C-alpha cells in the first residue's frame, strides 16, 4: 500500500533554501510582492535569492498590448530561452519603456530576471528549468499579488487572469518534473480583483485538498526594504500591504477608483501553497492552460471558459 506524499512545508523549504528564485507572476509591480519572500530568505535565512518577474507591464507604463517578447528587449542578457537577466537600464526596444524589474535591479544593485510568458506554460517551464540550473537555484517560489491566480473564472472583479494562469501552470509543470516549487499569494485581496470572502473560499479549497503550506507576515526589516522598492517601482497593489502593515483598516480604492479592497492585517501576509494541489482544486484557469505553448493559445483556452483577460482589455483599449 503506497503512502501519501508528505505535504509541503513552506518554513522547511524557505528556511532550507540557499539560493531561491522568487518570481512575481502577474506582471507590473508583482515583483515588489515577490521581494517580501526573497528579502525574508536573505535576512533570516542567510540565502542569496534571485528575484524575477515577467515582461508584461501595466498599460499606463507600456501602452502596447500584451507581454514583450525577448527580441523586443534591449540591455538584457538571455540566460535561457525566454529568460533574461535585466539591469537598471533594461528597456523595451524603440519605446524606451523600463520594466518594473529594471527599476528593481537598480534598488537591489543586482540583476533581476525577466520571464517572457509569450511561450505559454510549457515554454515558460522549459526556460525556467534551464535558468534554474544555470543560476544554481534550489527552490522556485511563484508569487501572485492579491490572489486572483486561484480564481475559478466567474468572479465579478476578475480582470487579469491570463498571466497568472500561464505562470502558475508553468510552476506546476516544474513541480511535476521534480523541481522544488512553492506557490504564494502576497497581500491577499490587495489587487482588488477577488474579494477577501472569495479568496478565503479559494484558499479553503486548497487547504481542504491538503495544499496549504504556511504563511508569513511582513516584519519591520522586510517592510523597510519593500518601502524602498515601492518608492521606485510603480505599484498600487503591493503598496496596499504596506498600508495594512502600518495599521490602516477598512475599504480603500485603487486603479483610479475602479477597484476597491479591504485593508486589514491579513493584507500584510504571504500565504504559501502547493501548486500541484492548487491546480487540482481552486486554480481552475491555470489547470486549463497547462498544455499551452503560446500566450495566444492560453488566451483562447480562457475564452472557451467564458473568461475575458487582460490581453483582451489591452487590445480593446489600444483600438480606442
């Protein structure tokens, strides 16, 4: 009779990692949320973390729809297919748009990874496996700010499911291939997409399936580092966690009033989970795009589920 696999323990994985690769998976300022995990590993575990994000900026920063391809990026070096090492001057060719990761590289004084999600879940997983080997990393942490990566697809506030789904699906593929992987939600509810009630339900679904791995709160030292980053890297969602850490409580608005969220001490947490279990339970959109090899294919899959994505919204805005 075979025994059940041992549940993932975030403290053991994070505490034992000497070189974790921590990736903000939703684009834009998600790299700031990822910094909370990376910085905690550095301060309290003596680790040498590598920070990363994706080549997809919010429309106010980069008006061109969708994520940038590797061949659209200047001032970075490719360390694996679809994975770039970005410095402070890394930018979009022609437009001069600087990525959040470029700004973060300036804050940290070291390169930050840029991952191109145009290659779909399988392409991202393949590139990250090669990058992890090249960098000598011993843990991959995929961080979503807010928690919409666990959406079912029908939540009224859901606005940016595509990038999260592709990246979380890639995380599950890496885990299935034997890589040590953790999923994470930084600042539950801070992106104003899923309500706290919806997010509690999604996390309970993951927990009931045996996939909740632990949680950590901000500390004064980690929060200080995030403040330094948030002063340079444009982010609204990640900044809400700092407001919560400072004791702000109640309803607030982001995205020029288009989204509301509730600030409470919960918003200063990072919740960790088993990505494979998440895809078998709450993360239905990520499960649906697992076999994709392009962002367009993933977008089509979500359309088939009746889900409108951030790529659709950006394309519609560009046509106005």
